[in-house]
C-alpha cells in the first residue's frame, strides 16, 4: 500500500502536499465491501467492466483504489495505473485482478471522487445490474495524453483527455468529481 508521508516527501510545494494527503487518505471502502457491491463481467463499453450487484444510493462510497505508489517514470505500459498527483501514480501489483482494474471510463459517469480522495462515490442512483463508470479525466494531468472514447453516452466527448487539456467549461463541470490535486 501507499505511504502518504513517502508520497508527499520532496515535493517542496505545501499545496501539492496537502492535495496529495487528501487524495491518498486511508481506504474508506474495504475491498471486501466493494466485492459485495460490485462484480466484473463482460461490458459493451470495453471488454470487461464492473457492475452493481445491488442498488446504490447517491453519495454512497463504492470503491477505494489501492495499490503501490510510484513515480511516473516507473509506470510500465502493461500495468493498471491511475495518476494521483504530479508525477505520482497508484499502480496495481503485476498479475492482480482487482475490481478497480476493470472499471471503465464514461463521459457521463455514475461514480466520482466527490471528496477528492481515491474513493469513488455514487453521483446518482445506480440500479442493480448497471455498469459503474468513472471519468478517467478526473485523475489524469499529463499534457497531450488522450485516447479514443467509445463509452456511447449521449454526451460522449469522443476522446478521453488529460484534465489539463480539457476546455475550461469541461474542467469546471468535472472539478467537483476530480482528485484533490486537480482541484487546486
């Protein structure tokens, strides 16, 4: 697991340190609880996806990302990784198949980082059997990074882009559901 003191050490920027501490708070949702709420199965969005086993109420914490904290230069292409700060990534251990490794992006997500931490909360009511999606742009801040999007939402942007590359209106709309380091 990550060490928030190690994560913040050496950044030299008090605001960045504070944002990292908020983003990397201890697990709010245990993996066992997430497995009770969620299941992995085939997805129309992309390969496999994660689905609600039961109805989930708005605001309910659903999943807390876990893994190893590494710098950007050490993230291998074949690992599941999520950016959690400037040049910091939360990476699933090689060979793991945690639920969060199969969560797909959605331009109109039903989950978001409402408190700025790595815990996803329901943004609206989620029905049992519905795929749970989060917007990858709410954790990513690498200028020039983007990938095609095929989420199929009516408001699909067509590309998943880094938060810093989104138009100001999109940033303002997503900021309340982004990790703490992107809210500054």
